[in-house]
C-alpha cells in the first residue's frame, strides 16, 4: 500500500494539470462523491469512492459502483472527513486534498480544520493558485519568492514567532488566535524562515495578486 493519497472532494474542480501533478504510480486515489466525476473527466485511475452519493450523477455512479463505499446521508462526519479517516485506516500518512473550495463555506472551513484535527498526519490542501498545510514546528520555505504568504493561528497562541525572508518580518512576536497580523505577507527571499517556540498555524501560500 502506498503511503501517499490524493483525495478528490466534491467542491469546485481544480485544473487537470495541477491535479495530475500530484499523482504518481503509487498514489492511492480516493474520490468523495461528485469528485469521482472530476477524476473520470481527467482520466485519473480511481481506487475508492465514498460518501452518501447524493451529488454524483447516475452515469458516473454506474462506472465507479464497484469501487463505492456508501455511507448514510445522515451521519456525524462530512464525506471528506470520512475519506481522511479511511486513508489513515489504510496506513497512509501523506494526504493531499483537492477541490476543497466552492460555494459551501461551511464545508470549506470544516475541511481546512481537518488539518488541525488530524495533525499527526501530513495533510495538504491544494488549489489552482494555493497550497495550505498545518505548521507545528520551525519551517523553511524554498523557491517561493514573490508569492503571498498567510499564517493563521490555530492554537490559542503562537509564542515567539519570527519571520525572516518576508516583506513584513517579525521577531519573537506573540500571536493569538484570531489575529490577522500575518495575513497577506509576501515572501521576498529564495529561502524564508518561520520559527516559533510553541503553537500551531495554518499556512497558506498562494500565487501573487495581479
């Protein structure tokens, strides 16, 4: 079993090239409900499809029915969280989530919070113009000069936060949950450093604004 998994959720589909770039011969692909339609359209080999199947089309379900893991519509978890749990159950420790944004803000926010809930696993969320991940220790960002950087506290505090190689640097700053201080910074150096003593944060790196 691969230790890498791509989860294609049922939100707004990202571009084909961006999605396929996340797949190699060992990647286990899980589709969440309507996400299977994106995989079929892009010619991506599907290993498992799960959900309550309330949004997938009949034609797509007929194609993937032998790979389906159905769940009831009324349940205690979102389909996306069930996909993450299933990946972890299979021993996977590197997960990439796609199609995680769209017009359901509640689903989008709950998906981003999965990074915090399952913080023992390496989980990334990608879009056409961004990637997001949870940070719990010092980190170096390489070859991202010019890109927009946001750090959103997930723990109650982030202690002694230092940012080097950014347009707006920080030195030993205490940042609390809810602060917008670190939103829309710019990476200026080819090697940028994030250091802190304690805490966890959602990191979002996105393409520069036009």
